[in-house]
């Protein structure tokens, strides 16, 4: 018997028996292909929510669906901007349609408990829109027992000791995070071969005006594409973040889907 938590690694028989027997929560990471500075690969926003989803799924006997790999357009004040080569984004309507199609297919399989694990800030509103349209459609089909949870995983990193270790200066937090100590530490823990700390550029957190300009003023973004400084990143801190997020999410998943 295959013990994988990953939907794509199960046979259809293993999957359908688990769905029918356990009514499991199915987790869907929602990521992006987006530059993360000179020192990290562009799949950070896919790898991190996938690892969080895997950790939680193992705690709650859930299933992790394949991630949505592409996300909504990188915005300058949250992800550096969509103008970097390599950053590869979807129109909002496309992202909504992709998420809604996946939810509808899982519903057809018999899944009734869904959890969207957002790994890219810009995806959140589109994820919520997809959920709303999905639930409206499901109700029209006469299905009224589907329940969907959504969150951006980093909001569960709230242990004061972890935050103090990550941000010893009081000003900094994950609010300015893009390729900084938070994401870099998680990557050093999970996929160190995709991080090159020698290429990391140390700079103070980006400071933006409270408005956007389109087309963007590219020079508003620190040149490497990161918005906060990756200095002080470590695999040990990455494990602290992952453990904190998995623990907090496990608790609310158990509560909401009991
Ligand atoms: Zn990111
Ligand atoms: Mn992002």
C-alpha cells in the first residue's frame, strides 16, 4: 500500500478509497513562478506552501493535490514587480478559472473538505474569488456540504520566539518579506541546493511610496529583486518557521473540519 500524502502519487483506487473512507481534507498549494533575487530559484512560492501542506496533511491524514504552479502577476510592493525576466504569471481570470476547475474536479471525486494554501501574496484575492464561484456552482448542483479553508501560510508564523530569532531588529517582519530571511531560511532547510548565499545581496528593506505606478518605476525595487535582506538566514530558522506554521495550521484544520 502506498502511504504517500500526494494525490498524484496514488493510484486512482488508493485515492478514491481514501476519499470515500476518511472524508480527508485535500490541500491545494497555490504558488507562483517569480524571481526571488540573485540567490534563489524562481519556484520558492511553490516549494514553501507545498512543504507546509505536506506537513499538515501528515498530521491530519489529509491529501496534497498538485500545486497551482503559476500565480497572479508579481506586484512591485509585494514581489518586486512583474517586469523581471523569468517571472511568469497568469491573468487574474485565468488563475480564478484554474483554481475553480481543480476544486470542481475534486468535488466530483467526492472530496468535501478543501484547504487552499497560498504561497504567493498576490494570489489571495483570486483564490477567494475562485472559492466563492466554486461554492455557488456547487450549491446550484445541489451540493451544500462542501467547506473550504484558505490562508496565506506565513500568517501562521507567530511564535514570538521564532519572530525574535528571525527579526532581532524591531522594525522588520514578514510584512516586507520577499526573498528575505523568512523565505531564504525555509529554502535553506527544505531545498538548500536551490539557494546560493554567496550571490545574496545585502540591502535594507525596500521602502515604497503608498501608491503604485504602471508601468512600474523599475528602480523602486532593489536591483536584485528581493525586498528584504536575506542576511542571517539559516536552515535552523527555516525549520523553526516550518514547524510553527505546520503546528498552527494543523490546529485550525482540526478545529474547522472536525
Ligand atoms: Zn516568495
Ligand atoms: Mn511571491
